């Protein structure tokens, strides 16, 4: 037996029935210890009469809210998750585990697919609109040949079927092809010796000047476009193209433009070899 138990421990043990005969006799013989036992018993009775702090329903509600909050942090859901039953949350977690994490949501995948389709269609349309420029270089020849009329013996001129009677004939001859050249030096020698009459004249024969904008509709589009680019580039001041021809340089079609050099004495002409699609000047010579 421990004779040195504090009064509170001895009184509590007496109240719980855990003392032996000597300890009970000690407590019952001491008014001070009996008073302490009475105080502890009073406190115990008051505690026994109090309602529990949390009911079972409160504990279940708080547990569900805690589980929902943890699941919301993991999946990024909104506050409505708190109101869901635990069974619904468990089913949703199973569906999420069954889907690979690297797969994007269906809406994002559909948007990416639409963007790729639109981009592909635009690229296809752009590619169809581009050519090597040879069609433009030959357009003048087809226009000139189609614009000619047939004259019957002793009768008025007749036009091909489907062509307007009053359509004016083209005065631009077929765009001449200077031939195929393996390199720049070979084409340079050919241009240095080419006769002016070899090139297709922009205006009617005998014209010595070409006013701005005259005859543009009768030229292939590549000639008109590249002539404008050439004259707007920095460098020598050039007049509108007076003549043009085509050639093949290193396996690629090129356009040759003949432009007068403005302010030159004696008069000079610049022959420019340009790409018919981009209008980039490959090289040029003066004569």
C-alpha cells in the first residue's frame, strides 16, 4: 500500500472503489478526505448529466465534408462536391481512375481537331493558287492566237463560235521563249546578243514610249506584277517594261523584262531576269 497517495488520488480511488480496507478506513476517518470525495462525486454527477458535444449525425456530416474537401483538392471540383453523397463520390473516383491521366477532355480534343482541319484546308487552298509562273508567261500567246479572226473569200471577217463580235483583237504576240540555259553566264551571253525584235513588244509596233498603265490588260499577269515590283525597287530609275520574253534557267522558268533606264544618255535598256512567281530579280544587264 502506498501511504503517500495525494489526497485527490486517494479520494478518486475511493470513489471508484479501487482502495483496500486500510485506505477506506483512512478516508472515512478523515473529514477532509470525505469532503474531497464529495466534491469529486458532485463533479462526476454533473458531467454524467451533460449532453454529448457531437451527435452521431454531426460526426457523419463532418466526416463526409472532410472527405469531399480532400477529394475536391485532388480533382479540382467546385464546392458542390460537399453536398454529394459518399456513394456518388466513390463512383466518380472509380470512373476517374479508369481513364488515363494523359487524355485531354473531349471539348479540348474537339477544338484542336477543328483548328487542324481549318489550317489544312487553308494550306491546300494556298498551294492550289500557286504555280510556277509558266502559265502566265504563255497567256499572251494564247490571247493573241484566240483573238485572230478568219476571213472567208470575198466576205466579212468571221469570229470563232462563242466569242463576241465586237471583242478587240490583241496586239501582243506570243511571248517568245529564248530557250533553256544551264547557268547565269550562258543566259547573260544570250541576252547580250539578242535582237530587240526577238522580244514581245508591250505596245503596238513602232511605239517608242510606254505611258504609265498603257497596255497592262494585254500583258500576262506575271509581267504586269513583276514590272511593278521591279520599278518600285530601290536602285536605277526604270520606265515601264517595253518588251518581255521567257526562258528556262537551271531547270526553272524565268521572265525577262526589258525596261528603259530613265535619264540615261545615250538611252539604255535594262534586261532583268526575274522569277515569275515571286518577282525576285535573279540578275540584270544593261544594253
